[in-house]
C-alpha cells in the first residue's frame, strides 16, 4: 500500500510519503485568496493530504475527487483517526463525471493537467465547477519556452506512460485566457528535486531518482527536460456576457450547485459505507 502524498503524523505513527506535499503547499499558500469559509474542490486529490491543509487554513468544506480506490481507503483511514471530520470528503470520481456545478469558491487541480488527453477540455471542466468570481489554482508540469511551446512526449515521460501535453507556462497562461479566465498569473515555478519526491519506507518502489538521467539530472531517462512545475492562479469572471445582450451580474455560488454538492457527498458516503447513512449528522 504505497503512500504517495503526505506526510502524516498520527498518534505516534510517522507516515513518510513519497512526496513532501507540505513543500508544495508552502509554495502555493502565500498566493491564495483567504480560504476562510470557502467551499473547495480538489481535483485529483490523491489520498487527500492537501484537503486537510485547506481545512486547517479555514475552509468550510473541502471535496476531493479521485477515482483511485487505494487513495479513498487511505483518506478514510486518516479521517477516522481525525474523529470522522465531516468538513472533508473524497469521492471516487473523475471530473468528467461531475455536472457543471458552478458551486465552488476555489478549485484546485494539482498534478493532473499533463495526464489529460485534452488539456483544454480539462480547463473548461474546472471552470464549470467554479462559482462566478471563484479562483482556480492550477499546478502542473511545464517546460521552458514561449507561448507556442508545448512538449508532446513519446511513449513515456519520466517513466510515466500517461503524459500527453506539457506546455510552457506562457502557453498555459494563453490557454486559460482562451477558456475565459481572467487575472491569470504565474506565481511559482520550481524544479522538482529528489528530496521532494523520493523512495521511503512507506513507498518502496522506484521514484524520481530512478527517472532522471544518471549522467545529467537536468534530463529524464528519455532525454526530456527534468520535471519543472509551475503554479498558475486564475479567476472565473463574475459574469459571462452574451454578444449583443446585457447580462445581469451573477455573483457567488450557484445555490442549486451547492445543493448538488451536498447530495453528491451524501451519496458518496452511502457508497463507502455498508450501513444506512445517518442524515441527522448533516443538520
């Protein structure tokens, strides 16, 4: 049972995960809008480490989606040890399975975009989950270059088969603007080190050191540039005007969307539990 994202320290048990996800959080946190009271979606949340950090930063509710069953088991184990905290939920879904909720104040997509066959479709899907005026936090692999630069790896990138497009930060900024986001800004770029991603007692298989050229750590074993990750923050406009028409200002989350979020959480909990769901605890 490899643990990818963490670390955790629970009742004297130190779970030293493959990724020092706390380092990523410390890079991202200074650039975020205040999370206090926010409803958050974490797309591709893994075992949910960052959701707990979001709750710790004051979020009202953090919903994570990730179809990997192992991550769901790990998340529920941690949640049980934290007193069955109802402010964080993980649903075993992909984003393509969600309707356009327009319900979240902040949407995170970290380490997902390069795994998508159609990255622009992914950006549109993220936008569909945001309430008007909501904030997107996008963290992904990038390459050096101008707005026309996109790396399309062959069979593998850093031994990963499912890497399809790695744009430059400038190209990604342009993609976001084409999808209708505003106030798009690149807030961080950092080469991934073998101290941040490495083999541990809790993840004993190959890790980043095995995926880099032993003669030149600036390259992957395939000869591509070594992993460089950027954080980009963007805003969904308050209103989406239709050409030739006046649009009313639409602010805040869609209330119907918020209701659907709660319904999805309830259904997810029922699927993950073998006993009838206790609706009274939601009141």
